[in-house]
C-alpha cells in the first residue's frame, strides 16, 4: 500500500512538471509578441493617417465640382467660399486643432469671404488660390499634426478643362506641392 502511494506521488509530480512551460519558452513567446507588435503598430498608424487623408481629398473633390459649376454658369472661377457656397456648403472648424474640433460644432463658411479654412475634423487647413484660368486647393496638415499627416493638392484649369487631385504618399509636413493642370 505504501508503495502505491509513493508511486502516485511520483506520477503527480511528473504530470505537473511536464504540463508547465519553461522560462525559456515564456521568454521566446514574449519576444515573438514584441517583434510582431513592433511591426504592426507603425503599419496601423500609417494606415490610420492615410485614412485621415481621405477627408480633405473628398472635400476638395467637392470644391472642384462646385468651381466647375460656378465657371459654367458665370464664365469665371470662384474667388472665395461665398462663391463656392452657391453650389455647396463649406463647413469648417474655427480652429486648426483636432481636439478642439472634436468637442465643438463646425461653422458654416458659405457666406464668408474666405480663402482658407480648417476641415471639420481639425486635421487639415484648406487653402484656395485662384488665378486667371485655374483654381488650386491644397490641404496641409495642421501644425500639431504636420509630422504625421499626408497632404492633398488639386486644381481645375478652366481653359483646358483639366481637373487633377493628388494625394501625397510621403509625409511632407506643410510643404505640399502644387498640382499642375
């Protein structure tokens, strides 16, 4: 009987030891998780910043369509948000600071004589420039976001009818180049 108890104790010890992870195995698993995290986090951040770029791209596409409609009706390019406002609403945040814009309601710039404004999210400043036969829009990342954001630029040439939108693939800060059309 005593022999059976000792044998059972040995079997229990063997089972508990063989079912546990060793320190080396745990360290290897933690290192693998760390390496995967180091790869995944920057990739996710980059994807998030590129997704944020879609807001000004969509807004600028709408502004260009409004500029085309304005040109078709008046034979001239719009000079400010009031001119664009005849064909669309220009909604903006009053400060170029994302955390402020998340807590405050956007403002209607449609009846203002403005050539620059901030996107409703607060991540990009939009600049509108009109010359003799073309209108240009540029979306520049706001100062607190300029090292992370990707800008957008676009133009419409009323003489040739060319319309171009360019999303930047590199982080250029506020040095977003003009598109040539």
